[in-house]
C-alpha cells in the first residue's frame, strides 16, 4: 500500500534527547499505521541556516567541555530568543520551501523548542498555516524550560506532567491546546527479569552477578561524568562499571587509561544504539538529568544519581528534583559524593530495591504510542 500520510518531525542533534523522542515517535507512527504513513525526521537547526547551525554547535561544545557555562547559553536563548528573530526566519525560508516541496507533509511535529517558530513562520509565508497542523511534543518533562516551547501557532501540545502543562500556561499557551500524555520513550525501554539482566551483563563482558554502575556521559560525551568516574575509580568498591563516552573519541581514550588504574573493572563504550541494554544490565545510572535520558532510565526501573555538580539548567533541575522527591534518584553535588552513595547502596540492597520500585512508579509507559495515536487520529 502506498503511503497516504506524510509526517514531518522537526528535531536537532543538540544533545541526545530530541533525537530519542523523534525516533520513538517515528517507531510508534510506523507501527500503528504500517504502510500508511511516511515519516521524515529533519535536523532543522543544523540544516536550515548558518546561524541556527552555529547555535547548535555552541550548545554541543558547551555540553561537552564547559557544562558550567550552559546557564549563560540558557539565559541568552531565553532572553534574546534568536529562533524567533526575523533575520534567522528569513534566512531559513529557502530551506523550508525545499522541505515542503520535497516532502509535502500532512502534519509537522516539533520535538525541539527552536524549530516550531520557524515552521509556523514558513507555513504563514506559504499560506499553509491551518492547512498543515503544527504539533509540539515538549521533551522537557517537569517545567523550568525555555520560552521557545511556547508558540501561538501550535495547534496541539503534548507534555509529560502537570508541571510542564502549568509552565506552558504561564508562557501564555491556551490550556485547551495542552494534553498531558507522558514523555515519548521508545518501547524498547522497559524493565527486564533478573535472568535477562545477567545475560545482558555477560554480553557486555561483565560479571553476571556483580553490582553494576552505568556512567552515562551522553551523546556528546562530556560534562562532569568523567570527573565523577575519576573520583569513583579511586574508591575500593566491589562493583563493576560501564562508561558510555558517546561520540567523543578523546574521552574514550582518557577513560580507558583511567580504568586501568581503577579498583574495579570498567567497560568503556562509545556511541551505541542499544543504550537500553546497558540500562537494563545496570543497578544504578550516573548521568546528567536530561529529560529523555532520565525517563528512559525510569522506564527500565533504573535508579539515577543525577549530576548536579554543576547546577543543571532549570529544566534539568526540575527533572532531577522530581526523581529525588519520588525516591527514584539522588542528586550528586560533588564528584566525591559518588563513592559513599554507591557504598550505601551496596550495603543496603533494600534501599536499592526501593529506588528501583520508585523508578517504576515514576515511569509513564506507552506515551509514545498515545501521542502517535492522537496525531494519526487528528489526520
């Protein structure tokens, strides 16, 4: 059967969360209407204009090398809102026109706060506003996020929590446009039985029965996680670790050298498309509290030690506080905090089990399918 509906997902490779949300929605859309829809994911910031591409590059550079400067980036974007500047919007029109001509979408779905104003402007200029619905899936789950998410021309918003809905309303979005549906986590993120956990550890070259710590440096590979690992590696703990360095080859080499002196074995990985396997092989994850990554871990019932060594951006601070209140996570205020916290979990299996149960209660499973179903119904 020929594809009858074209669905365009507007995203960006700034961090890994937006890509994960886009991939989850694509999977749900194709599974719900096999053969009836065609989905295209486009990296708008990187492709639209040199100015937007530079903003994406700066974001990823700071995320990898200067996480303590991210607050300035957040403040600049939130105050100046360059994604809504007339210069950038006009500069991206040629790209947008080619996108409409080549793909002819029936609906556009934004999973990034700096894409929807551009697409709304494009639809106005081409006389298609109102004919092509613009949907926004907010990937920051707990409020505190950028004003860029709020766009009066978005016809429907999907958010994860009441806090996110309230944040949009404070930014002037009509409550009738907002649907609380959860965060679009891919269906492959789900809890596994203990026998499967042991098997996954063996596949990663780990001992099947040893307490496993997953240090997640993210898609770009950086931030405070290397410092946390360095402090943890000097502690005489009866554990094993997996360190995910993302697309940072220099970090891979650095951690491999550090691991040779660690008191416990460490598997060092680069970028992987099977992060759910690493999560389900682990007992706890140490990570920056990004929205999608955090909720993917919760879907796997994996407790999170959230990196708060550098004060997180407001939207990530809200996510970190959310899991801490729920008992599914703990905030790390210093690299030296990691070893005592891991030791306490080793000494108290019940505490770790309670955190795992709390993570399961926080997880909002099936959100990607629910959002995809509503998008298809609207079509």
